[in-house]
């Protein structure tokens, strides 16, 4: 089998296409999470702790070394929200899969007893 025909077979498999769709949707969803954290969550949180913009929280060690821990806090919060959203999506998908498996088992048992 030639390399091009192997690649064509690989690229047209359903799982690869599903993965590509997931990556594109994940990228778009990441923008939504970034906006939610940067534009909705962090401003009131910064205001509540004294009008701090988390992006401005920096530890200056010397003229050349700055530790931007505020940005780290913000990116960490984005990660936590994204991970939780993915967890919820996987939980819903697993619930549907279990339901489908139970229905399939019930059909097989009905066929076996008939």
C-alpha cells in the first residue's frame, strides 16, 4: 500500500475526523473561557481585594528579573475552569454511553429469552 493511500485511509477514519473537530471546538471554547476569566471573573475579584489588576502583580527581583505571579494566578484560574468544563462534558457523555449500554443489554436479554 502506498504512503498516500495509507494517509488517505488514516485521515478519513471517523476517529481522526472526530479528533479534528474536537480540537477546533476546544480552541474556540478556550477563547470563551479566556474572556470569561479576563473580562468577567478577574475584574470584580481584583476590585474586591483592593482594585488590583492581577496582570500587574509582579515581584521585581532586580532590573532584569521579574516574576509575574499575577498572570500565573490568572492562567491557573483559566486552566481550572477549562478542566472543570471538560470534566462536566465527559461526565455527560459517559452517562449517555452507560444508558445506551443498558438499553443494548436489555435488547440482547430480550432476544435471548425469546
